[in-house]
């Protein structure tokens, strides 16, 4: 069972958040075009609305394109925030050996059924060649060509826009955008957070760490989006020493350490995704499950 459905907060923010969201939910239909921030501001004022949105842990909910209806849908479908909605009792599952092992297992099943995988290839271009398609790939510094009769691309919009396919104008009436994500992982010599009752829980923070996860006795991670993700990207670019100093400082702000310093970090790694979440900008319209180029390419 996925453990991170119980949120820990130093303040009473979570209960306030739940009470506020449930009280405002009946009015959502009266504001179909308003952003979530404007919707909450309409009833609570701008300052309180911003505080409430920050308490969700998702900076993206402050974006003008996120309507109130979209925001409620996001909140109730994420394990960390579902407790603030009618979905509080939902149980989540996760792959015990990690997502990577799940992908390995799925790949083996597909290969057993005759599917061929060619990994570490980057698609450069797609050209029409008679009745076929000619695909150019970069592989370990070399350009390789592949001819195919039919092509199905499972490619995010930002990657599609970088190809020679005139995306999105020749493919879709929709416009697309993306949000950055950042994850930081930290290990320690001892699982010092066990005595705080934080094991397998998530702590919501108002500082740039945003959501802090304590995975059994193994590690601690923080997960951010939007402006907080950019903050950590910039910290990394300024060097490891500055990055780790900010991580320590913000953890000491967020955690109930009673004035004690954070235990030494044993090891760490991080991942920044410039386009971590991608979406189309007309949420009121229904997007097709697949796009087909008019020329058949």
C-alpha cells in the first residue's frame, strides 16, 4: 500500500485546507472560467487564497490556466491531497521493487510477444518517402536511418515541437505548455526521523522544499514543481555546496528539530525535468486521444 496519504504539518494548515476546500466546492460551477486562484480569492481575499493554495504543496495550482474545476480534480486525484476531498479513503498501490523494475518486467513480456526494442535512440526527423516513412535517429553520436510503413509516435508535445513535423499547427487546434519538476533524494547514516513519527509520511512545507517524503528508514526526498522547481535548478547550477546548504537550511526550517542541526547528509542525488508535466491550454475542450497528421505522415 502506498504510504504517503497521511500528511504531517507543523501548523493546522491541513485541517484548515480541508475545511476550506469542502466549503467552497459547491460554488465551483458558478465560476467555470475563473482560475482557481481567482475563485478562492473571490470568497477569501487574495492573501488568504494564496496561503491556501500554497498549503496544497502544488505551485501549479496558482497558474492562471488552472480553473477551479481543474484544481479540484487534481487535488482529489493525488494521494497527498485527496484527504482534503471526498476521496479521503482511497487506497493507493505502488511497485515494491520500484518503477524501474516494473518497466523491465513489462519489456520482457513485450519481447516475448515479438516486440523489438532499440533503446538510447533520439528521433531527429521524419520524412515521407513514397508509401513509407524515413526516420532519422541519433545513436551514440551516429545518425541511423529507419524505413517504416506505419509510424505511431508516443512523444510529448515539447519533443514533437523540436521535430520537422510542424507541430502543433499542422496536427492540432490546441496549444500546449509544460511545467518543470525537481526531485531531491537524501540518505543519512541513521534514520533519525523515525523518533519524530515521520516514517512513511509526507510533510507539507511552505518553503521551497514544498513536499518532503520520509521513505521507511531508507531515505528522504523532496518533490517540487513550477517556481520551486526552478529555485532548485538554479541552486544546483550555482554548485553543490550552495545546493546542499539550501537543502539543509530549508529542512531545518520545516522539521521539528527543536533547534538541533540537521544530521549530516551521507549521499544525495537529484533530477530536474524542464518539461516534467505537459498539458494543453484549452481545458474546457475535449482533446482527442490521438492526433493524425492531415497528410498521413
